[in-house]
């Protein structure tokens, strides 16, 4: 009987230690909040349950749109012949878009015509991206598919409108999907490929490229800086030595993300110009 009680006591003690270890792990996990998709779908802040519901990401979009408008108004409210300060910065950005994207891809005449649209796309993407590395905002609203999709639809409508206006609907469609000077039998294979590539993949890749890059950047930054907090405050003492390394990695990736912020704005605007140029010359497929 004594042995039975002793064995039962050891089993209860073992189970208690197991529960204690489980509780410890659970508690530790509760203190460390890893990034998840919930970051991109925060609860409503204003107008909850209505078609005008605004969450944190929507408020960031509105804020940065207002900042962009204010910056441009301040930069050009009294333009000088020799630009200085904010006007110089804004003009440098506009000159970059005009010379390196519009004129380079579309030529001076067409580039001048589509410059307002392409510049608007470039600066919208740039300002919405930059919030991913601004303390307190910490996330790019382009990391959620809504805004990249809207911008991709604008680009899609524009380049198709340009092609249809120039050639007419039927000729534009034929010129876009029929590859000349190939054996007739190959058209069975090439026409579906060209149709998917031109009319389906272009808006899809524009949307996903921007969203995925900003989403990945946000997750990486959250991981590095969350790891720093974890090592400093929640981990065992011997693990605190890893906190400087995760902090340095987070800082380095922030600098890299700054490059990605600009690069994604450039790529989106550049591809929009390329697609417009292709639509303008659809008959030279």
C-alpha cells in the first residue's frame, strides 16, 4: 500500500511538473507576440459596421495622402526660378519621374502626356510605402491588397484605353494577342498565352509584386525587433547576449527596406509606362 501511494505521489508530482512546464511555456508565449496576418486586418477605429468603416491601415492611407498633397502644395505655392529647400526636393523627384521613366520609356511627346498619371502613381506608392519604417506607424498600407489593386486597375484601364483609342477594339485585341510571322498551327498555343500574359497577368503581377514586397518587409522588421524585445525582457539571462545582434539586424534591414520603398514605387511606375508604350505600339508586336 505504501509503495502504491509512493508511486501515485511520484506520478502526481511528475504530472504537476509537466503542467508547470506547460504553463511556463504558455505564459512565455503569451508575452511574446509574433507577427501574423492579424496585423493587416486591425479592428475598426471609426464607422464600424458601415460601408465607410476605417481601420488603422485606412487611416494611414488617408494620412499619407493628405501629407503628399500638403507637401506638394507647400513645395510649389511660390515656386522660385532657382529652387531651394522643399521645392528643390519635390522638383528633383518630378524630374526623375519625367526623365528616367516617362521620357525614357514613352518618348518626350507621349511622356509629357502621361507624366501626371505616372508621377501620381510613383509618389502615391512611395508615400504609402514609407510608413513601413516610420516609428508609430510601422506598416505600409500597401502591404494589404486593396491599394495595390486600385493602382493596378488604374494602370490596366489606362493602357487598354490607349490601345483601343488608337487602333479600335478589334484591331487592338488582335494586335495584342496574335504573334505575326509564325506558323499557323502555333497560334493555337500562342494566342491563349499572349491573352493571359497581356490582359490577366499584367494587373495581377503589378498588384502582387507591390503587396508581397511590403508585406514581407513588415514581417521581417517585426520579427527582428520583436526578437530584440524578447531577448532583452522575456528570455533567460544567457539569451540576452543575442539582443544586440537582432537589433543590428533590424536596423540593417530597415535601411534595406528604405531601398525597397523607393524601388517598388519606381518599378510600379516604370511598368505602367512600359504597358502604355506597348499598347501604343501594339501593331508592332
